[in-house]
């Protein structure tokens, strides 16, 4: 506040030699120049800008060419992996992963080529600078470069996101979902804690994410005027039905809205009661919510 006199200000003084502590075995491994070639990625996420999209803007930013509603990757809980983010674009992107911090391992320079995937590595891997050698939740990915990180998702299963932290980019589509899945399964027809639709589909079935009454006819997820007349127009056509989908003007004329793109399924066992899940179909998710 203008005019106020500050009488108590905390001051930090760093004295002596600064020694970075070894917080985790991944730090010391990543610090070795000889180790960078050993970190082969389990998964790769390529950033792109799709100019052919029929949007109101000049294009959309994407990760692996996928829309947000796609869940393309399932990662087992508490299993370490190496992920690589590839940015062949001419501008940088700050990459942010939800759920768990990650450890940077190495960077690589990229060069553009004329054949798919239209980029290639050039030069030797670049070790992570000492100033960057710590656990991160966001890290800058410069233009024409890639970044490899080590990540582990302990304890909590479910759907999470990774995205570019530039607001215009994430809002335009540079955000995708991934699922942290369980590893257990006893095939006793009941979805128990530690099981989910990935590890134990017989006990923990997947269900539609469509939610009747939300004002959107989710035709891609099985909704139609027969299953949800509140959201899907009933006349002169049955919106959402297989032969109609969202193609008729009635389906998208206010107050009705319609979507043909299918979303990711609701996964019993991921501790999120959503879509068509109920306390009867998925008590492990829904009884406590």
C-alpha cells in the first residue's frame, strides 16, 4: 500500500558454498553425462499445430494429434517411466504434468526433414544443466528440441492431464488426458480397491461418460432421444439415434446442443463417480460420493 512503512521484512542470506543435496537416485543418475543415452522413452508426446482444422481460429494446438477427450495412455500406478516431449515447432512450450513431479533427464536438438515424422534428432544428447536438476511440475521445451523426463505416479489412480502451460495453447487443444491404472485383479466379479477397468475389466467395467440432464446430447457416447429426451430433441427426428446422430439442424438448434465425438469411458475403480456409473454398477467409486 502506498504510504505504508514496512517495519518487518524477512531477509534470506546465503552464506558459504552452496551444495545441491542428492534428493533422489534419479538426480544422481541424470547428472551423469554417460547416462543420457540410456534413458529410452516409454512414451512420446509430440506437439503440433494443425492448420487444417475447421475452427474459428487459424488452427489448433495438439499433442500426438489427439483431441482432449481421448485417453490414449494408461500408466500403472507407482511404476517409473521415461517420457519424451517432442517440439518440432518454431516456438517454445512450457510443459506441465498433473499428479506427480518429474525429473528432467536430457534434451535433444531436432532438425526438420521432408518425410514423416518430419523431424529427426541431430547432434548428441544434451545433459540437463545443474540449475535445472531437480523435481519439476513444469519445464520449458524450447523450439526444435525434445525433453526426456522420468516420472512416477504413486498411490492415486484415475484420469489426469498434461498440457502446455501457455493459456492460448492449452485452450486451443494442447492438453490430453492419461489414466493412472491399478495393477491388481482377483476376478471375483467385484471391483475392489486396487483394481480398475484397466487391470481387471471383468470386475470393474467401463461405462459411458454421458450424463443425462447436462444440456448436451452426447450422441457419441450412446445418448439419444430415447435414452435422454431432456438433452436430445425428439421431433421431427430422434437426435442421437444411429441414423441421425447430430446431423439434423434440430439437434443443434438452441436449446439443444449435440456432440458426435465419443469421450473416454468412465473407468470403475478410478475413484471418480461419473457418467453412467452408479452405486450399484460401481460401488467402489460411487458409494462414498
